[in-house]
C-alpha cells in the first residue's frame, strides 16, 4: 500500500511538471532570409520573408546580376556584370554583414554557384568565355582564385552542380550546348563533356539562342530555359547520351497569356508539395507569367501575374527571379519583377497568385534575381 501511494504521488508530480512545462513553452516561428538583386542601384537587399521587409543593404559594384550563398550560409557572393567583379560579404552570427574585398575581373560575369561538398565556387564570364574557380575554404575572408578555365568560343552563363559536388553543368548559348565539368578530391575541376541541346534549330522563331535559366531536381534531371523558343529542355544526367526532352510552355490547357506575347522563360526553382508532387517553376519575362511544370507528367500550368483581381491597376510585369521562402509557417513561391509591384507570391499547393507586394513606395526599383536561405526557428517573445 505504501509503495502504491509513493508511486501515485510520483506520477502526480511528474504530470504536474509536464503540464506546467507545456503551458509555459515558448512559441516559435520560422524565419527565412532572402537576397534580392537591385541592378540599377548597385545593391542587394536582405529581406526577412516573415514580414516581407528589407532589413539591410549590401552595396556591390556596378550592375549586380546574380547572387549565391555558401553551404554554411556565411559567405554571400554577387556577380557584377558592369564592373566585371565579384562582391563578397561575410554574414556574422548576429545577422549583420561585413563587406570583404572584391575578386575577379573580366567581361559580363553572370552565373555563380557554390560547390555543395568541396570548398569552391564557380563564376561564369559570359563575354570572356571563361570560368573562375574560387577557394571558399574560409568563409570569413574574401575567396582567392584557384584557377581560370578557358573555354573561348563558348558563352557560359547559368550553372548548377549535382548533390555530391562532382559535376558542374554550365549553359553555352553560343554553341547550343550544356558543358559538363568534373571535380574530384585530388584534382582541379575540368571540362569532360559537351551535350548538344538544340540540333538544326528552326530560325523562324529566333536567330539566336539564349539559355537564361537552369535548375536541377533531386533525382538530378536538369531543366534549362530556352528564352527565344519558349521551351524548357530536360537533360537526364543518368542518361547523358539521350536526346533532351523538350517542353513547350504554350502547350497547356490554360494558356493564360495573349497570343501576341512570346513567353521568354528565364530563371527557375524546384519545389516539392506537401502531397509529394515535384514541380519546376519558371518565370516568363515577356508574357509576365510563371509556368508550373509537373516533374512527373511534364504538364504545364501557366499563372498570369497580370490578373490578380485584388490589385486592379497594380499588377506585376516582366518577372526575373524566383525562389521558395517561408511566410507565416507556410512555403510560398516568391517572384521578383522589373515592372509594376516588385514581388508576386504564389501558393505552390494551389498554383494560384496570392498577392503583390511593394517593399518601399519611396525608393522602389526594378528587382533582379532572388535567392533564399537561412531558414531558422526563433522564439516569439511575449
């Protein structure tokens, strides 16, 4: 009897402790940081996506074009297409930023990407036909140049790596190819393959080719946007010798665009819905749309940025950047625009345009590319 009473008392004490602990637990929220290029003002805005507010500016050199964040989220690199340099910033633990020395030189640097495994970053100089290899071992100091890969005659622009960091894929619009570079632990990265993306192109659409966006899925299929032909090209990296699949963004049941418009696909992002459906989202610069592509079926659903009824007369046009960010505990697709209101938000679960956002009415400038990162859970102070 005494033992039972002791056990009962212990259980009651434990229950009371758990009840008090649960009732006193501090709520939390997910904070996502995004970096938005503002080309005309030579800066990158740092945004808190939970409030859709810019809380800091990173001042670059002339005409910033692309931005990349290191795997440890401490080093931010920005290509400057006007000055031919790469701006570098160190993210401190208190979410402030220190500007580091700029690196590199050349004509029109466009693409930039970090290797997810090896401490390197790669910069594509489109007009020089070269790729800069940077040492990013120490993210609190400016990177040093390891080597320069000369690929004269090519126009390298957009880049992605595979998940183990052994392959770098680079678009080459001049030769209508995807260039493949291989990295091993003991050797410098080097070009190993070329994949033809367009054979016998039909020039009734355009006299030129511009691969203006690239994304890679978790099973390492590469999606490439063909700006002139309104196509998305798909390369299966596990079947590298097979002809790329072609998806035309006009081939859809809901065109959601005027027939006179070319679509002009540019940047892309990958997303997996709560139900497990994998999608690629691509901005259509000329038609002011976002195309949602079902990875499994290749079906296209076009979302107009001009037709949000809640903001008549305050639509968004000419989208450039696209990323995924968390807002109030839910993932959304964020789109940056060069005309109209600068940010459009799409619900990836329904593929519906939710809202437009103006960040600063007093200093609003056209937005360029956007990259999100650094999601973290913080306690909400009462």
